[in-house]
C-alpha cells in the first residue's frame, strides 16, 4: 500500500468510526463503507442510502418498542 | 532495501546504455556534475520507474513527452531497470511514448523527489497553491471526493425538505381558504378536509356524465339540423332554376314554330355554302330570285335564334340534374338528423318529467309519420328544447364545480397527509447529512492539522540544526481557517513571532526552510523503502550552513532506504573529498561532459586520501601526482588544525595560504602538547575510553613533514632543476607521511576530522573514535 493510500485509510477509519459512534451509519456496514470511502467511491446516492438504511432500522426498532 | 544497479537505456540524455552501480555499503550516492551532464536524467529515471510522475520534465511549463526518449530513437527502446536486494523493477515506455509500463506493478520502491522548483513553489506560492505542493504526501483526495458527494447529498436533502414544506404550506393554505369559504365547519380545516375527501361522489359524477351525454347528443342534433337547413335552401334554389329555364324554352317555342335542333345544322351548312359563292341570283333551295347579302342576313338571324333555344334546353337539363342531386343530399341529411335525434330523445326523456310539457313535444316528434314530419316538429319546438338544454348545461356546470371542489380538497388533503409523512424522513436525512458533513469535514481538517503539527515539529528541529542561535524558527504549518485547502506557513524572526517568513527571511534561509519541510515530509511518510532524491537543491550556501546541512542529512540517512544527491555545487562535493564531512556513507559518482554520441558518462570518484594511497601503491610511480595530492591533503589538514586552534597567521584577503604558512602557524607551545588518542570499540560497538587507548604525538610527524614539504612545489607543482634531484624514495616518504598523518586524524568509521567538542577538554570525531588534544592552544 502506498503512503498516500495509507493516509486516506487512516483518515477513512477515523471518519467511519466517528459516523458509527454518532449513530449515523450502521456498524454492520462499517467495513464496506470504509473501503468505499477510502477509495473515493461513495456517491451522493450511496450516502443517502446509508442514512436511509439507518433511518429504517431506527424507526423500525422504535415501532417494535 | 539496498540499491544495487540502475540501468538506463535511451531515456532522455542516456543515448548510450548506462549502469549506475551503487555501493551497497553506502546509503548516500552523490552524483556530481556540471550542468547538462545528465544528473537529472538519472534522478528522473528513478522517478519515472517508481512513481507516476515524470520528474524534472514536469517543471517545464509545456511538457513535450516526445523527449522522454532520447532524440531520434523509438519509444520501444526506452527502458529503466533498478536492481535491489529485494527485487528487480523494470519500466518500459509505452507505444505512444507518453507513460511507462511497469513490471512488477506492485510494491515498487517509494521515491521522494525534491527539486529546487518545488522548494520555490512551496515557499513562494499562495497558500492555496502551497497545499498542492504537499499533495504527494498528504493527499486525501479520495476522502475529499466522498466529502463533496456528501455535501451534494446534504443539499439534495435540504431541497427535498424545502419542497415538502412548500407543498404542505400550499396544500394546507388552500384547504384552509376553502374551509373558511364554507363557513369553517367542524373543529379544524384538517378534520373538515378529511371528511370532505372521504365523501362518496359517485352519484354526482354519474349525473354529470348523464348531463354531458344529453348535451353532447343535442349538439350533434343541432349540427345535423344546421346541415339540413342549408341543404333545403339549396334544393329550393334548384327548383327555382328549373322553372326559369322551362319558361325561357316555352317563350322561344311560342314565338317560332319552326324551332328544331336538326334544322340548325342545315342552316349552318347553307350559310357556309352561300358565303363561299361570289354571287348568287336565286335561292339554291327554292330557286326563287335572291340577293346574296339579304339571304345571308336572314339565315344568320335564324341560326342565332336556334342557338339560343339549344342553350336553354341544355340549361334546363342541368337544372333538373342539380335538383335531383340536391334532393338526394337533403334526404340523406334528414336521415342523419333523424339518427342523431333517435339517440338524443331517449337520453333527453330521462331528464324530462312526465308532467313536463316537453314530454308532449317529445311524443309528437316521436310520433311523426316520416322523417320530414319529425324534422318539422323539432323546428317547431326548437326554442323550448334549446331552453331546456340550457337549463341542463347550467345544472351540469354546477355539478362539475362541486366535483372539482371535491377533487381539489381531496388532492390537497392527500398532498398534506403524504408530505407530512415524508417530512419525518426528510427531516431525518437532512439532519443526518448535516451532522455527517460536519463530522467528515472536521475530522479531515483535524487529521491534516495533526499531520501538519507533527511535521512542524520535525521541520523546527531540522531548521534549528541548520540555523542554531540565529533567533529563527518557530516554524508552523497549518490550514488557513475558513479556507478549504489553504496551507499557511508561519515562523519567528527575532522578536517577531508567527510572521510570514517570505517577508523577513533571506533567500538562502527560505531555501533551507523549504528543504527542511520536504525532508520532514519525506521522513514522516516513509514506508521503509523510501529512496530520497535531492536533485540540485543546494545552490550556494556558506561553509557553516553547508556543514550543518550535511550533518542533518547524515543524521536522517537512516530514515531512508537510500539518498541520491545530484549537485553541481563543487564545495559540497569537496567537503567530502577533503574529509571535512563524514564520508563513510557516501558513494561518489562524477559525470563527465555529455554529448549525443557518447551519452552520459559516469566515473567513480574517491576521496583524496584513497587516491593518494592508490597513487603510492600503483605500478606506475607518478611522482608529480603523489607530490601534488600529498601537498593538497596536507594543506587541508593544516587548514583544519589552524582553524581549530585559532593559530596566528598573517591575514590574506582570499585566505589562500600556502603550505609553508600553514605549517609554520602551529606554535611550538601547541606542537609540544598536540596529540591524538585512538580508542577501541567495546563489545557493544561503542568507542570506550576504559579500553586501551593508543596515543600519538603529532610534533614528530609534523617536523618530518616540514622537511619534506618543499617536494609539493618542487615536484608536484613546478618545473625546476631541484625537483629532478628529489628521489622517488623521498617522494614516497612524503606521500606516506601525509597519508599516516591523515589516518591519525580521520575517523575510520565516519571519515571526518575530530571537529566536535563535547567533553570540554578535547576535540573528537562524531563516533568518538579519535580524540585530538589539546582543546585550545596553551597560553
């Protein structure tokens, strides 16, 4: 891995874990999300899908509760 | 990783294949050569092989990739190969000559290439451009791409939320207005709208459809009736025409009993016959005496009458024909009218009450004997029917308005309900994207700030080494607040803190600052296999700063796999050559004059004492070279000692002291106490003064050298008779004594003189191998 990739990876890990800690994305998709983030492959619709997924799970669990 | 060989073929200045053989025991390779000898070709070859960049070619404002290959050769001939102890890496120019194809493509050694132009662009550039200079190191472009997409997503969610908000406001304000217009029934317009929207309006819709059916059917009847009216008018005109033409014929026949169509042709022929005669005296038919002209007048009058009669007959025939056609058309249209009437009446009947007078009219129409009767009946009652139809239209309009109102309420009520439901998710997404954007942005900035802070520490440390006690430093690299990618550079200058160094630092101080920043970056982002290339980065610095720079490089050499220095700055090379800088890690390669035919020419270079040893031991005894080399080395050692002990010597403007002046400036007091001590390494490889110390007094050897020093001029530098009288053994002794003297003072590990004062009582080499006494000349 080149140093540039390494820098992106380091930052990507920090960002991903912050997003999980703040309950904005699901921990289950962390690895694939992180990979896409580091490779600069997350498009606008991908971001929205990630948040929609979290929305569904959050409201589903609230409904169940 | 240790570099072994670099092969370059047909790449830029390498018109002939060259191989640079690295000395695997040395971590620094210095390529020395004047401008245009091929230094950058070698540096660029490593850059092209190990990165996706083109090296110094990229500095040019316009890149002509044609010149990646040597002039007049094919792209396929270009090859760069690096052999190391961990693998061999090959790069070949592709077919279009624009980029290199690498084998293998992975795990290629990392190359950090620093050129003077980069230093200038880092220091002089605008903060936004300055960040670009760091991109090779802190490039988080991928993360920024994702961040930009997140920003777009946030804007999309905000727009979606705004659209939902507007839709709710519009729908609900419309509902509220309608509710108020209805007198604000129920508890709220929401409740009212829901009740309204839930109503069943099927009956109204069916009634409206039925009315529309009656109105439509009547319009068809009206349309057909209009056509019948027109056709009837036309038929009447035809009857009149026929009557007129019949009267004309009757009148003509009454005035002339002899009207006969067959006579007309006889008269026309007779007229022709008489006209062709020059003169006639009798009628050719009855033979009574006749004048030609009188006869022609009579015949002509009868022909005209006959033609008029014939025309009237034709007109009558035509009028009859048209009348028949018109009659047929009329019948057809009346039939169509009746057909439409048959559709209309049943529909209309449903609307007309049994008690309504219209019912009688409809019965009368239906009871008509034939189509004409029905038609006449409709015409007779037309006003009453039309009046009723207008009433129906009015009623249909009212029902439609009511249906439309219902649809409007239902539509807005649905819009309100749906969008209120959508708003929950849209709000969530807008909040989530905003929060995520804040996290991504702040984490990225914090990350880069931390990276820059850690680099700043190294930069400061390196800069202090370069410029100790100069009241400069306090180097800080940081992102400009509020800007996306702007890199600020601050430093201290005496009492002014955090100033932009460009405004106060000298050019050479800025140069060294740039070098320190890049060195710190290269050190931080070193993956363990990094080759650092310093491509002509030092232009002109004074001796002290050059020594400190060399020292800094040697301290940092272990951070890298290898350092390749290219320079045309001779004092740098000579600091090594004359053992004024540590030579142990440096492999010298000199470049000779370049031309297209010979290409780049390399020659390994040695430091002076190795050249002297080689010259003394060579089969061919070169008297002049040995004398010259020994004299130069001796001058160098004495120069070092005289500076160290601040010896008294007559000042010269150029400080170009000759050998005798340097030999004699060492005072007798100093010579008496001057000695060197050679230490031995302990089991841990450290020079230890508890172990055996070999001490050597310097006065005896300097005394011998004083006696032999004339050989330098007599044999080494000039042509004279005395030089011829000097024996080979004297020259060999001079050479050997100088060599021994140098060996007494030069560190066997680092290759430099004892130029450090750590103890406060003697000078020593950096490794501690040799100590030079005394520290100062005795008073």
